């Protein structure tokens, strides 16, 4: 076998990536027979292997502790390793953790989020709410603050609040929150103002002047306390990294949690344009490798150090693995190229028009249905299988559904199988949160 190391000098113009990969993959296929390793002049390593989508999906399932790999005991470590927790709705972070760690208790998240402050709820990529490790906040702030603050300023303008008024009120609020936390209503009472201060608090959060804190009453309460950012994170320097460095670090953070992924995936998740993503990939150089999925012309990116682990991806555990994932779970919200998922015939029942994923029932890594809750008396946990007669509608599924109901409501819930579910793409906005609301 001949071993060759070659450098590809025929780069696309203006540092754009290859749009038509046919010629490049021809080189890769030839290289596979000659044991060639290609390196671009910018240092980016090319993997010669073709990987089945099944292997890629299993690898990511294991990364997200939804396959054969057991989740770590440390909740902060778990959150770090899956790229943070989407937190646009109150219960999603708790249920995402419960799906990966069946012995998870709600106070475990509350402790590190509100008491120890090793993580924080902030505005993250795509202006979405995330729970992120504290060490990721500076890079996320540097890469998202401009866009988030621009949108928040627009909201202030819509409410007739001038920059001068905002500066005055935000200064008063900061003084009011010295060494204590307060709810929105408490702040209004102390300032003796009638106007809604939501837009002001929102802008202050986006500027990292204050933080969203503990719910006032119960874990699902939308009425929350606010505290000064500097009081919670006195040693965190938001300016300690440049925007360019922050983008490269954020891309690395993303690939650590979601790779193999496409350039489209990275651009979508970060909310950054492809020009900046490609510049970050050039900066990362040999830390990132390319590979391709068998039967696909898409270019996938992975951290180079992970390639040996991808090649040794273990199978799922024997038997049936059931996971009740909440809407906006990170496993699904990490990608815009969603044809990677093995069962996508029911796409319009899984994702809404905006691409937001609903509550899904994962069976051995495949999406086999959706679920929903109804907090009545007794509480109701509903599920819909895309194949109504799928054998998994058994004692194991019912038992796990009841366990989820116990986690949510603190009491045993009734479990009902729904025979029908409408498509989410034609449903009213927000229906992804309650996909089976019509099932009684």
C-alpha cells in the first residue's frame, strides 16, 4: 500500500468552500485506495472515510447521552457536553436532563443555576434563551450581543422609551438590585412607576447588566427574580475575548457537542453568516476534519481528535430504549439539515413551520411518535405513535410515561394513546408546545 501526503492548492475563489464536491470526492475516493491524506493549505484535515448515517446518528446520540453512553453525575458537565440547554420555555431544560438521566431531580438544576451560579440563563445563539455554563458566556456574548441588543432597542422604541429614559431607569434599577434580587412587580413598586418595565429588563439582560433568576413561585412560574450580573459573576470578564476569537471558540464548542455537522448546521445554530464561520474554520485549522456520509455529497465537519471515536461508535444497548424528549430539545435543535434523522416521513408532525421541534418519543434512536401533557385531575400524559400498532405500545412505554408524569406533577398520571395528530406546519403558532391538545 502506497502512503501519500498531498496538499490541495486548487481552492475556490475568495476562500469560499466547494459548492460542487463531485471532483473533490473523486479525489477522496482515489485517495482511499492509495491511503492518501489530503491537507488544504489552510491546514484543514480531510478524512478519507465514508461513514453510514446510522453510525453518525448513533455517535451523536451517544454524545447526547441518548444511546449507549451513561450521562455524567455532574449536571454542569452534562450541560456543557451537550452544548447547553434551550430554555425558551420553563420546563424544557428539566425534561431534557430527565430524559438523559432518569434519577435527575429538579433541585439539582436549581442548585447550580440559582445558588452556585456555575451556569446561567442568557440570550444565546439566534436570540434564543439558553442555559449555558458560565465559562461559555463571554464567547456567546461577544458573538450574539449586537444582534440581541439591536432587537431589544427596537422593542424599547416601539414602547416609546427613549435612550435617555432607558439609561435613567436602568441606572435606578441597578442601584435598587444592589446585593439583592427582585421581581418585575417589586421593581415597579419600588420605582413607583405604572409603565411596564419588561422591555427595560429585557434590554438590561441582553446587555448582561442583570440576570434572569429563580421563579417566584414554583418551577414553572414565569414571574422571576432579577439580580445584577456583576453580583452573580464578579470575576467574569465579558470583554476577555475578541469577537474573532469568540467565534472560533463557539464553533469549536458547537462541534464538540454536535459534530459531525455541516457548515449549514454551524451557521444556523450560531446565528452567524457563513463567511464568518468559514473564517473560524480556517483559524481552527487541523483541529477540524472533514468527512462524508455514504451516499451523500454533503461535507460533514468533526473535531479531528474525535475521528477515532466515531470509527468505534458502539451500538445502542440491547432491548428497547425509550426517551421522552421535550420540545426544543438540544438533540434536535442543533441542526438545520434534518435529513440526517433516520425516520423523517412524519416531518410535518415533528417540526413546525419555524423549524421548532415538538415533544418527541425516541425509540432506539428513531422518532416514533410525539407526546403531550394535560395538567388536569388526575394529570394526563398523552402520546401518539406514527404507527398506531407499533409493538412498543406496551407495559414498558406506559411505565416510563407514568414516571414522566410523576416527575412533572408529583403524582401518578393517567396515560392515553391518541389515534390522531394534526400537522404542526399548518397549526397555530406555538402548537409545537402542545401537539396533542385536541386529544382528550
